[in-house]
C-alpha cells in the first residue's frame, strides 16, 4: 500500500554526548542542547500535521549511567514539561508519558504530572515522552498485571489477545508508530517500542540529535512516503482493499 504522511513518528534522540564532546563541551551541555532541539521537533511535527510524536528521553537502561548524568537527564525532563506547559496549552498539544516515573525525583515528577493534567484537553497533537521506558520492561509489567488478574479468576487464557496485552502496557494508548527515526549513526532500536513498531518504517541518520532540523525531518517523512507498506500481504491485495 502506498504510504502517505506518518500519523505517529517516534524518535530515538541519540548523539547528544558525542556532539558535545566533539566540540570540547560537557555531555550535560549536549543534553541541554538536545532538549532545545526536542522542543523544535514538536513544533516542526505539529506544523507538518503529525498526530503523535514520541520522544525517547530516558530509557530504562539509562539508569545505569553515572548518577550525575541520570539526575541531570531527569531534571531536564521535568524542566522540559514545565517550561513548555503554556506553549503546549496554546498549541493544543497533549503531553503523555510512557515508562516508569516512580524513580523520578519528586520535583521532576510533579512538573510532568502537572503538565499532563494542564494539557489533557489538547486535541491538535499528542506529545509522548518516554521516560524510564524500556519495551521489555513495559511488556513484563503488562504480563505481570495480566497474570495477577488471571490468578484472581478475572481473566481466562482465551481472553488474552493483542488488545488485552496493550491495555496493560504504559504505551497501550498510543497508535503504533508509522515511522521510527534514530539519529546518532547507530542502526538499532535499543528497546524502544518493540511491540508497537512491528510494522514501522525505520529511518536512520548519521546526524547527532542536536543537529536534527526541519530538513532532516522532511527527509525522513519523504523517505517514508516512498516506502511500500504491505503488512505481510501482497501488493495486489492492498490495492483492492484501498
Ligand atoms: C542517548 O544518547 C540520548 C539520551 C540518553 C537522552 C536524550 C535526551 C535528550 C535529547 C534531552 C532531554 C529531552 C527531553 C525531551 C526532555 P546520548 O545523547 O547520551 O549521546 P551519545 O550516544 O553520543 O553518548
């Protein structure tokens, strides 16, 4: 099936550290710049009519980084939510989060929760931050919850399907991403939306995240439009169903 515009774009924002180190700056400086570019990304996404944008801000595995970097990234997430709260409301952007917020320092967590509440009525675009997120962890959490329901006699094995599983995942309310973009030169998904990206188109760029811009987003969207999405079927079947 000929693809049109992606409705949900998910981005692995990789390369802040290398970008900063290459200019003799600290990794923290790279992350600060990365957060500024993340703000530019949601504006660009909205201008292009993208319905959902998910940004991988902090992975479950990132907890293994030096504590100072973990603390800085978490406070950046809180600041990002707070600093853009009014802009989100003005733009009709609804903020959501996937992952585990439990380990977030309380100030950052409060800032994010306040912004989620303040933007809950936004209908123009959904901006989702993946924080303390790992796809495997999300699946484990869902299976644990499903098993508990089954154990309590509230769920039968034959009632478990894709929809039930999704309903227990923190990413369950998102559309499946149509396009996953990764900057920073690596060609892997790093535990990002593994279940949901089953049919996503992938776009890899060698640019570091702080260099991400409108031109690169447009390149990714154009590359997506040239792809042929068949979802396991053959071209003729999809031509008939279109
Ligand atoms: C991965 O590579 C990137 C991250 C762990 C964090 C991404 C965070 C941001 C872009 C800033 C915060 C964003 C928001 C929306 C609040 P790396 O940047 O550590 O770089 P490296 O692979 O070059 O070391």
